[in-house]
């Protein structure tokens, strides 16, 4: 089957990818970077899922989903940087004042990893940003030099994944994840 990537407009599929097994569990729901920190910390129980239910109805949607046949197998959080916590993040610099988009989470379901789905998700995130007229898209992956990244921390992607998609390093950051420095990778979307 070919992997198909579509805008994340279906709540049930987003929930499959980023929601908890228990609806009232306080897990990320991929909101940690999407909304202001104070708002994120204030959400309890089912409030996170309720917010995501609202976000998938918005235009633009909160990300993209990958499908293998009819089964959802991957998620990427991508949105205009101005609407994310990266707008004011002190550890990840702004290299200019363009209204860039940020991609902050790439997740592939267990049993589907190692099949290149992350590459499809990144390509789909780029296409979504282009569709909405973004001048550029950024990611903030770890620069792991090929070393293994703990799966719970691999959601930001690796420098190589972004380089394979045509991104180039635009800046160092002061952010570290799983012992690896994060770098700001940028892809210009204007021709």
C-alpha cells in the first residue's frame, strides 16, 4: 500500500495517534508546543481532548495524518509558528521575521515504524504549509549524529530526517533533548 498523508481534520484519527488510552489521563495530546505553556498546564482530564476536538475543526488544521490503506499510522504537528509556543520560546531563536510554520512532532504508531512513514509525514507537513502560503517551514530536531534516540524523545525528529527532506540548518538552539542538542532546520517554500 502507498502511504497517503492528509490534513488532520478527523478527531478520532488524531486521538488514535496522540490521545491517551484513558480519556481523562493528563498526557500531551500534542499540545505542549501548540498552545501557551500556562494554558497547557491548566488543562485537566478530558479538557485536552476537548481542545483538540476544536482544533481539528479549525482552518488550518493542527497537523497532518498518514494512512496505510484506511488505517491511520502517523501524525505530524505543524502550524504557523505564531500560533505555537515557539513564537516566544527563548531557547529556539527566530532567524528572521517571516511568518514561518513550525513542525514539532512526528509520531509513527508501533508496528509501522521503520517503513519511511516519518519521511511521508514531513513531506505532507511541507505540502500543508505551502498550501496555506507559508514562506518557509522550520523544524527543531535533535542533532544526534546517527546515535540512537530514545523513542519517547524521538518525536522531534532527527537532523538527518530533515536534511533528507531538503531542510538546511539555519541556527543552533539552546534546547537539548535526550542529551542531544536541537538545531533549527529551515526549508524555504518560496520559489
